[in-house]
C-alpha cells in the first residue's frame, strides 16, 4: 500500500467515525430536552459539514 493509499484510508476512516458520531448524536437528540436537542443539532450540522468537505476531496 502506498502512502497515498494510506492517507486516503485514514481520511475515509475519519469520515466513518464522524458518521458514527453523527448517528449517536441523532439518537441522543431524540431522547433529550429541548436545550440539549438544540446543542446536538448544532454539533450534527458541524459534523455534516466536515463529512461533506472530506468527501469532496
């Protein structure tokens, strides 16, 4: 495996980690108070942006 492939795999692993974190936040948001839900939604938006940016490359 070349260095380029390794970096690509590392990037893909990070995206998968963010997706898992996003799924977890979504689950938590369903069971939380309104304030916590707003906070979770803000974090989800940030993670979605990171995922979108990473997948553009």
